[in-house]
C-alpha cells in the first residue's frame, strides 16, 4: 500500500512539472553567454574536472548588440 501511495505521489509531481511552462530565451531578452561557457570549460579541463551544465549562463541580448 505504501508503494502505491509513493508511486502515485511521484507521478503527480512529475505531471505538475511536465505542465509548467519555461519562458523562452527570446521572450526574456537573454542569450547564452558562450564566452563564459568556454572559459569555465577550459578551466575545468585544465583541472581534470567534467562540467555538466544544468542551466547555461545567460546575458542580456541588448548587451550583445543584437
């Protein structure tokens, strides 16, 4: 019985995440900061560390001039 209740609660949480809307980068006026990503990945590689990006660094689109 506990397994069924746990499974149902997990499914309910996942369903809630699936229906949430994430604002697009174009709508928020931000773009990925590729220079910062490259700098972080170079530093990590020199230390022998692997980077797994969850959320890429962003910068204002107006700052890029586009």
